[in-house]
C-alpha cells in the first residue's frame, strides 16, 4: 500500500482523541487473562498488535466478550490451558511475545511462540537469559530469535536480575515469570524504563514488596480500567501541528506516564508551544488533554542520552522534525532502534536523504541538519512508526511524498490517516500497482 501526502499551506486545527495506549493495552489484556473474575476494560487499542494479544489470551483460556467499546474478560485465575497445536502466532507484537514468554515458562505444558517475518527477526536472547536463570526450559533459534520453544519444567526460582539495558519488556517478562516462581523476583535496571507493569499489577490485586519486584504465588484479581490515549500515537499530530503555521489542535485523554513524556520535553525544547490541561489520575496511570499552538519554526537540539529510553518509539518522528529545524539535532545512545520492527536508524536515514536532508548516521544515533524537504517516494521497510514519521514530514515538503508499505500503520494506529485528515491534512492510501 502506498500512502500519498500532499504538502499543506495551512495549519492543522481541531481536536481528536488518540487511540488507546498500546503498551498498556497489551498488559491489561494479559493481566485480565491471568486474573480470577471478570475484568471490564475500555479504551483498549484495537490494532493488529493488540488483537494478536487478545487472540492469544483466548487461546490460553480467557473468555472474551466485546460490546460498545468495552472488552470484558473472564480470567483463568492463572490456570492457563495449552493452545491448539501447542503454538501461538503473535503477528508483529514483540510486547506480547516477550511478556507471554515469562508467563508460559511457569506453565505445565509446552508452547511455541512465533510471529510474522519481522517479529521472528527480533532478538530474544535478552529474555531467554534471565528466564533460564530462573530455571525455565526455553529455546530460541540458533540466531537467538523466535520462534521460541518453551517446555514444561520442574518449577521456577525467584532471582534478582541485573538487566544490562533499561527495557520494560525484559523487566515485565521476568516479573511475570516471577508470579510462578518460588520466593521473590526482582529486576534492577541501569535506569527506570516504562513502569506500566508496576503501576497496573496493584490494580489487579498484586502487591509489589519493593519497586520492580514480585512475590511468587501472587494471584491477580479482576479489575475495571479505562486505558488512556497513547502518547506515542498522539506524538504524530502534535509534531505535525508544530511544523505547520496557523495550527491549533487539542488531543483529549492522552496518557502522561512520566516514563513516556520524553518526546514532549524535546518538542518544547525545539520551540513548540505545548500545554497540558485537565490532568487526572485514575490511580494507576495519569492522563490529560494536550493543546499545541504553532509557535514558529523549530530549532535543532541535542537529545540527552538519559531521555532516549523515555522516547524510543518517538525517535523516528523526532528525526523527521529535525529535518525541518534550524541547526543540527544530535541523537546518541539509541542503538536499540536498530532492533525494532526495522533498523529504524537506517530506514529513517535513507528516507530523509531521499527527501534532500543532510545527515550523518552513527551506530547509536544520528546528526541531522535541518533544511528544505523535497518530495519523492520513500520506503518504510514495513515499520509503522517510520511510515507515520515520513507522512508527518510530507506535510512540510515542497512536493507530494509517497510512503511504501503504509499498511503497517495499522499495527499501532489504524485511524491515523482519518485523524490527520480530520485536522486538515491531505493523506490518501491506495493499493500499490
């Protein structure tokens, strides 16, 4: 599918509510499956990734009913059943694979976790190592990737694991395995990664004896929760409004977890006029409305390494903004981008150069010199965030920009084009010839 973006000569205006937070949606679906009783979930993102997670939850024994925007899940109480043919297909969802690997290592049946071609290329040794330290029988391919073969073992033991990187997926995988382990399991990180798991487990009745730790045998209870809007999806219309003179947009009910707001901080440092109003806290995840009013051309910044983990999903978009900003934007400490759905550093560097942008690529980052953006055809390499980042940049180009493999946008933001057009953009997707 090709997405065609026409340049705009007017600003974006209006308000939208971004889709539910992807990271939180994965977690509440899995937690509701493990819980005893009937959980009522609203605002859950219904994208290809999260629907793959929901399907896996049903195959593991959850009873799911969907009605009027709500998902009700009758949980298993932690007693999962072996999926049909002993295999789960998780599509493109790395979060589902890594979190469910932790859960399934504690079961008394064998399972194979697989995904699409992209997911089966992503590194899995980072979770295999701590799970084996806990006593799990888990085997990746010879390249350290999925499919993952998990066999019933003799029981797991709690460990204190020092993670080499700040990763919410590693941390969550180990903590969920800790539910089925003897003793206490604790994860230490070089710095705090996204803390959705730690915030949401108490909502489902699991007390954490200390930060990033869990006691084996803890039981989850059903919960009622309204998932806030995804700040990673909200970032795209916010960035577009920051580029286009005359813009004034409002995004409703956006999640404001402090481990996820690095992009907003960068946007303000680049000169954007951004205001958060109507803040609220459901007791688990804070949220609020975000208004952005165009405030003049953006300027390049040096992104602090300490902020990179807080905005790893938004870095491709920041690169797109940097291409228009005065001066140089420097990003370092972002080697993790090379093992996402694509090598996002390489994909963004190649696409930006095709649009006339001056840059220098490094193993763990990039320097981008802002300037004029030409039109043309760019490849997203099947990566939803790269595709949407190029689409935002296309609004500011001198001629139309076309993005290949735009169908993968449905992985996280199925309504992206509709929402952007509602605000005044001109985006049209069509099947490629």
